[in-house]
C-alpha cells in the first residue's frame, strides 16, 4: 500500500524584498524542503524597477533579493539546484556570470540562459528564477 505525503506550502517573505501586488504572484514558496523562487528582477523596496542601468548591477540586485528570500526560508544560496536566466540581450551573459561568482562557490547550479527576451518594464535587462532544496548545499 502506497502512502501519499501532503507537504504544506508556506509563503516566504523578506523585509528587504518587495512583494508583488495582491492577486498577482508570490516571490517564494517552500514546499517540504524545496524552495521555489519567482523570477527576480532589480526592484526597490516599493517594487519599482531599480534605477540601475547595467546588467551586472541588476544581476547583483536580483541575486541579493534571492539570497534574502532563501535565508528567510532557512536556507542559503548554496541550496540552489536550478536557475533560469532571461536576458534582453545575450551579450549581458558575462555581466550575469560576473555577478553570479559573488554569490556562488564550488559547483555552480545548473543554469538555463535565454536571450532576446522582452520584459514589460523596459529598464529591466535580466530576470532569474530558481529552485532550491533546503540543506542540500
């Protein structure tokens, strides 16, 4: 006889990460020991696109937001097991890679990188989402 285990979903917030508007999305859910991070972009505490112009600075900003949410969930960046990276221009890849080196050591998580994406906010150059497993790093 098989047994189905029901894991409860918890929404995670962090004081230094703006939340999406009601009825739109969530930044982070934890289900069991898995963490699901929504697409992070360079946004300020009011949720507005941060006024930083280059892809490197935007990458640092969004990775800082991811780190805050993971820590609020009880994890760390080393727990990330998958990233998806979306760039408006594939030439920003090196900027993202440079920023990523500031947040990861050892084995980097698998990362899918897609260029040529159009965002609804023209100032945004990069968006990254991820999956983490708490305690795996």
